[in-house]
C-alpha cells in the first residue's frame, strides 16, 4: 500500500487462488475474491471475501465479482 501511495485499505483488491493469501488480505481490510477451480478433491470453506459472489471459478468471471472495476 505504501508503494502504491494508498492509505485506505478499502481501495485495495486481491484476486488469488490461495485461501491463506485471501485471509491475510482480509485481515488488512482489503477487498478479496477467491479464484477457485472446484474439483471433487478440493473442498474448502468458500464463505470468504468481501464481495457478493466472492468466489469465482475462472478469471473471466471477475467482472461479475467486482463490477465497479470494469
């Protein structure tokens, strides 16, 4: 945030496929979207993120998760 010259964490966004990174960004107050390709082998609690529809299956769904950026 310092390098970007941003003091308000609500202006920061993280899209990532790592739950650990998403949780860390949320602790800092960032907006988050989990990119998660669901397979039968991966079962994680996906009730995370700051946006309605905060879990997306492919990056092409990002405008649906964060429409204010597009």
